[in-house]
C-alpha cells in the first residue's frame, strides 16, 4: 500500500480503479506562411467551433451544477470575443507571417502571464481561463478535440490538473472521484467538483502521477485528502465502514432536503450556515441551508500578504451573494486581533489580546481599512440579499459610528454613480456581556442581533477559550450565559429587531428547544449540522 496526501475539496469516500487523464496536448510548431488572411479565417472558424462547444458545455453545466457555477463558461465565450485577445492573434499572424496555432499559443502565454502577475487573486484566476479557451481553439485548428469519454467503467480520474471545461465534459456517471497533482481549492474545477458531489483531492504532487498507472486500485478519502493505492485489508475495511456511514448520512440528508424548519406546533425558524470562505458555498448548498448567517470576511485578510483591495473583496462578496441566489447572506466585518493575528496590520504585542485591540475597535480607529471593506460590501449588495454585522460591540457610540461610516460610504458610491441596494440589513454581534445588558438600546439602532456564544461564554465566565487547562470551568450551559441570550432576545423583539445565534451553541441540539422558547428567530451552524438542527426543530412541540 502507498499513501498520498493532498487537500480534500469534497468530503466523501470513493473506491475503484484509476484512470490517468491524458491531455491531448499538441506540440505547437512555428510555421512560416504568406497566407495571413487564410490563417485568420482558420482562427475565425476554430473560434466559432469553440463557441458552439462552450455553449454545449454551458448547457450541461446548467443541468448538473446550476446557473452560478455554469457562468464560467459564459465568461469563456465572452473571452473568445475579447478585442485585445483577438487583435494580438491577428497582429502576430500579420507581423510574423506565422501559422494560426502558433499565434494563438503565443497570445495565450502572454495573456496568462499578464493575469498571473496581477495582485488580485480573482484576476490571477483568469490566467487558467485564457489558457483553457486558447487550448480549445488550438484543438479545433489541429482537429485534436476530446469527446470527454472516460471509458465504460466508473473510474477515479487522476490528472496533473483539470480545466473547468474538462471537468464538466467528463461523464459524471463514469467518475468516482477526481485527484489532481496540482490546482487550488479556489479553482473553478474544485468548485465544480464540490457542486457535482464528486469526491475530490487536489495538490497531491507530481510524484503521485509518476508512480500510478491505469487500472491501479485505489481509495480516495475526500474528507482527509488521502489516497491509498493498493490498500491493505485493514485500511479497506476502515474506509468501507466510513463510506457506509457517510452514505447513511446522505440518505438522511435526502429525506430532510426541502423540508421546512417548523416545530410540531407550527413555529418557523431559519436555519443558516456559518462559513469561513467562498470555498464553503458548495457545502452550504449541499446541506440545504436557508442562507448564510455568518460569513467570516477575515479569510481575505488572513490569506493575503497585504491588505486586500476593494476589487478583490468586491469579487469575493459578489460571488457568495450570487451563489446563494437571493437567500440571506450575513457578512461579518473584519474581525482581526485576539487569536487572529496578521503581520501586515502592525498590531502591537498585548498582554491580553482577547480584551485588546481587535475587530470593531480596529475598524473605527483605522477608517481607511474599514471604508475599503464597506465600499466592497455595498457595491456587491445589488447581487443578492445582503446583511452586514459588526463584531465585538460594547457600546451605543460604537454602533452609531459604524452606522455613520456606512452612510458616508453609501453616499460616496451613489455620487460616483454606483448602484447600492436599499435593502441591506445592518446588525451587530452580541458577544460581550455589555452588549447583552444594553441590548434594549442597541436594538433601536439595528435590524438584527447575532449572538456569538463562543466569545460571550469567554467574557461572561472570565474563561480564556484558548486555554485547555480551564476547559472544565468553561460551562457553555451556564445560567448566566442563557440569561444574557434571553435578555437580548426580549429586547430585540420589543424594538423591532430579529435575533439569531451563530456561535457553536447554535448546533447544540440539547439547547434547541430552550432557544426557541426564548424567541430566537435563526440558528446559524456549520453546514454539516444544518440537517441535524432541522431534525431537532421538527421534533419540538412548543405548545406543551
């Protein structure tokens, strides 16, 4: 048995034979030609064929992974008509008197290098897209077009990397899993694999491809990112049991999918999902969450070596809003500090960072950072159903200042002719005892509360949640915490605001009935807990 490790991008277990995906790469030769017009006509014909192929792939993607994920192929069709791209191909043909294939290949390299050198990860991702459409044109020019066949048997498809069009073109019914030597969890291919519900592991390394061959038996664990080639009996038995348990969970998922979150006596509650990055949207949709109750925007800051640009943030927020297709998406503003440190912020070392310079305190004292984020959020607001919430609130003045900055940003955007949604809900997190105690005053200022029970527990009980030695004293069911939540719920409703819980306690089904009796309107949990909480809600009778 040989074990390889990459990054799992869709959790499931698959067992079967390996099929090594071989790209139909053609060595592009530079050939001198005097018939420049003829070569340009060949390009036009190859582009027309590419457009028809991409339309067919788009239609297939629309059926299999939905409109949002199919949009990449619309973008590819638009890129085929890009003036700069086409002018480059024609200029190379005209000036260098070369064949069409060579002109397309050189243009692809130039444009891919240009995109890859940009600071914005969204634009960097376009490098792969321009390569993909260029390879398609070249394949049409050479007649070397793949039909997407994966043979007759179900196989574990292994490749160096897969372009989005290659992923969709493969017959889903013949693919057990995807394994790639390279690629990132942000790639369109990883996103498509998640939305196709196919186990996938990326970034296994080139050594993997050099040591496997067609027909090898393997097990892919998409949960851990492990691949076992020629597994031993014990590993096979353990992963078979894991596969059966996962399939049973999925069976339960199917029975609860589409069902309402309604108690036996008719009380409705929203069950949303917490996510830490755009990569998790597939899990939200798969687990049938009604929306996103906590989108942790700090991933954009933690993954960067410098402050993320307005454009970079805008594209991330736009993507999550579009993907949720009108369902509520609540994005928490920057929550850096305490246990989430970023070097380029230049934060001083603190004796007690949990009580220090963090979250809203950074935003209000460094408005250039906060306003960049707010501009990106309000620009993205027209693409979905957005809520914005501010973390670590302790006073009325903090909320007033944050709301004033929102007003300034909206006014600036409108002056610049940028459309902003008028239906963005603004809320705060209740995660300090101070916020809970003055929740009657805070509720008059905002549309909603969201209780962060992790920090609320820490600050109420004076227990550092990062310290394992005092875990026994960190009683999450402590009466003081429950009273603060109940007080916040009463004050929210008295003043026309709604209230949710987005901390870990939201997924504690031993408290679900308690929370509903308090009047909690929404529970936001990790995507995998959505159905468990839905099941709990549907078995509660509040009339008793």
